[in-house]
């Protein structure tokens, strides 16, 4: 069934036919990895499940503590000690942060997390807990959940292609695709089309042994879970989803994405300080004239590249809305200095803000293009609103998302190599003005329609959510 991918062995595991007799109030526990790109889709899934009658309890760490509690009074929020030392948190190294968190949470047989789960599950004032939906990188969860008799479901917040790459990690090393060699960067990985070596998940600055261990254990946690939910959809990744189901032997694999469009409530990310003045500014700009520029919540530039971006945007002559976070430029903790003469050069057509209400921005009729770092959430958000992209990937799954945007879906171009103002200017013109950009925009609008079809009643994403709710109620 579309959107619902049955693994080869387990059958559906869902309640087929038992739906009405089994309906009683139930509760879902959720535990996202505490990074923006992971928290948002988890809370969006929570919104969708809550709208279908399930109670929701969200576990959260002190690290990147959720502001969401204020905006989700209908959820229960429960803190969990993460044990990440301040200097590790400040390092910004995601693998080190996850490792520290896992070490603390797995200590003493995950005793502290088990105690939290015990008290949450024992709370008789709330509906009985059916399961915990968690991020597979939180390695302490399966053991703690098992100890209190809770079944686990995994939410993957990246693409199906990315998960395919994770599952293939040992093979990619055995066959010599990884670590990537300079001379083989453009070689196709025939086991994972359309990826080439340079598109594979790899980070030259992470400790590789640690990363491989984390991936292997996260894969194991997923394989031993009662089901997998991926924030993607058939309209984008049908072949990749089918490949996963060939490989995985877990009861259900569900693709109800893009979750931000299914959730009626949570259109905003969980970060405070969104600058809504940009919406008023966009209201004054001509239709499809503005390039929105944002590199997500983690990616950063060095000071030299920051200058090139600033002058590339200024020299392009196009209106732009640019997100410059306080930590956007390495070496500056409270925001970089805007270069002399920049403000005068872009007055009236350029706006710089600290954090955007990105989903509202991408849905705004004045936005005609998105220069992105190609994080999966940003990619999904752009596609869902029919906005073509300039892709400038840096790490993790960003390279492979770019490959799909450029090569498979044809809705963007990649800005490769050294960042240089003349090149940036050309790329902006190509996307915003040239025939080639216009064609990408047309394809992006078509893809937007396909996404909308998946989200309609009877569409693959809605069917996947129905199935998930039935499955949870059958537990
Ligand atoms: N985001 C936002 N405002 C911004 C920049 C980003 O709301 O100014 C949100 C964006 O909508 C997305 C998330 O932050 O949901 C970033 O996730 P993504 O997977 O694209 O990248 P990451 O930050 O994980 O690298």
C-alpha cells in the first residue's frame, strides 16, 4: 500500500479490522534528539497524533531545552538529565554531544532514564502509555523502555535515502567507497543510485570510529523496534522506501511526510526569537522576486566566506532575505560584523535577520528561491511550497539531499567549490532570472502539487498516519 511499506516478514502488525473495538484513550511518549532539525518533526508528529485523539508526553533534555512547552500546553513535558558537559555542548560537535549524552543516559543500565519512564508510565491521571517514539540516536531508550514494558517506534527525521546509506555503511567501507578518496569523488555508488561517492554521509572532521559505532547501534535500535516512521513521502522517495522495506524486517515502515504540512498547529519551529518583521517586509515585495537565504540551525561559515556571501548577494541586484544567526560565522559568538557599505548597497531590497519563521517565509508569494544548506527539513519545506533552490551543502546528509534536488527532482542547482562573490552573483541570477531557473520553478510547482496530493484524504501520507494511529491503538 502506498505510504505504508510492509516489511517482508512481519505482516502489518496493525489492528486491521479491530479499530473500533480497541479504541480507548491512549498516550504516546516521544523523545527527540535535542537539535532543531530533529525536535521540529517530532513535535509535528506529536501534533498530528494529538489531533487524532492521542495524549502526548514529550521527554526533553536540558541541552537545547524546548521552548515548545509554552506553545504546546496540550502536551506534557518531562525533563531528562542529559549529562552533557558545558564545554562539549559549546563545541558544537554533534557526534561528541550525542556521545556524551548517550554515555550519561546509559550509565548504570540506563537507571536514571528508566526511573523517569517508570514515573511517566505510572501516572494514572493520564491515559495509559502505548509506546515511545524516539530518535534512534538516543541509545539508552530501548533498554529503559523494555525495562518498563514499553514498545518502541523510531522516527527518522532525515530522508529514506539517508537511512539507506546508514544501513549500507559497513558495505561502503568494505568496498572502499568510504572514506572518500579525492580521485573517486564523482564515481557512482552503484548499490545506492543516484548517489556518487561525494554524496555519501561522511564528515571529515568527526571521529570516524565513533560515528560508525553510533550508526551501527542506532541501526540496531531501529531494527529491534516495533516500527519505523520516516519524515518523507512516496512522491519523493518511493524507490528508496521500497529498497528499505526489502532490507528491514520490522513490522511497519510508514512515510507520512512532510510532517510540517500534516500538523495543523505547529507551523513554527521550537526556537524563540523568530523575527516576524520579515513577513511585513515580504508583503511589500513583488511576487517571486525574493531569494531567501538560510543555512539552518547548525551550519556555519568562516569570516572570508561570509564576506563573499554578503557581496555576492549585494552585487546580484536581487531582493533577498538573509538569516544570519548569532553563531553563523566561526569565531564570532554574538553575530558577525556586517561589512562597511553593505547596508547602503542593499537598502530597500535586502533584509538581514537572526532567525526566520522559515515555513511562513517559504510559503510567502514574494519568495521565488531559497539558497539553502540542504538540511532535510529545509529541503522538504522548500519542495512543499514549490520553491526552487540553490544548494550549498556542508556536511552530514546535506550532500545527498543536494544530489536529489539537482539530479532526481530537478528543482535546484548546486553552488560548488570555493565561495566567491562573482560565482554567487551568477548562481542567484541563474535561479531568479534565467530560463533555467524558470524551468526549475515550474518543476518545483509540479512537485508541490504531488506533495499536496499525498497530504489529501486518501493520499499516501494520510493513509500512513491512519495506519500509525491504528497501530498505536492496537498496542
Ligand atoms: N529554521 C527556522 N528558521 C531559520 C532557520 C531554520 O525556523 O531561520 C528551521 C527550518 O524551518 C527547519 C530547521 O530549522 O525546520 C532546520 O532543519 P534542517 O534539517 O533544514 O537543518 P539543520 O538545522 O538540522 O542543519
